[in-house]
């Protein structure tokens, strides 16, 4: 590279990085910004943002084509993934089906699956500043009163996700 090319590239880089836009784009939705007044950010509901950041997920380790399928149940809080357990199969259980699995209406999420005569089921609930995962099971031929006796299998502190 000759001296002229170096000076030209240096000048262009300086020009690009030193330019600062002073124009402001405004919309009718925020007239205070157009007038130059400071605008406070809209308040957020910490509970709502916590609920959005916490979920249960399934990760397939071995699929149904294998002799014995295997899935990992995960608790996700913001960007943190916590392994809860493993089960033969796992899929989301939608709220309209929760009654079938004795999952309480105030649960935040549910996953589970049935394979070879037995099922493993998990649901998520929030208790104060904790995310709590509950586990229950069902088995072919088992007495109904013995099934879905959910117990706590994982508890984790909720953390802010930014």
C-alpha cells in the first residue's frame, strides 16, 4: 500500500467515525421529544417482565426413532438455562389441557409426555422471588388417586433479565 492510499483510507475512516448526526426523528406519539423536553421512560411492571422471562422448555437428546427416546427438561430464567430433569418424551402442554393432567390454573407453563405406558409431567409456578418446578407422573393401570401427585423438583431465584 503506498503512502497516498494510506492517507486516503485514514482520512475516510476519520470522517466516518467523527461524524455525528444531530437530527432527531420524532413522531406525533411523543411531542415532548420534538420540543427537546426530557422524556421519562414508560414504567414497566416488574411482575409482567418476570413472567415473560421464565419458562419451561424441552430439548430432545434422543428422538422417537431411537430405541429409547430421551428429552431434557429445562427451566429458563432470562438467559440462564437450568437442567431440571430428563424424561422419555417432552412437549409443551397448553393451558386448555392442564385439567387433564391436574395442573393448577395458576401455573405459568407445563411440559411432559407419555411413552411406553408411563408419563412424566412438569409445571412451573412462581412463589415470591422463586421459580418452582413441580413433577408428577402417570402410569398405565395405576389407580387414579396415585397419579399426578406433584412434588417440587427444582427451585431457582428469579433474576432480572436485561
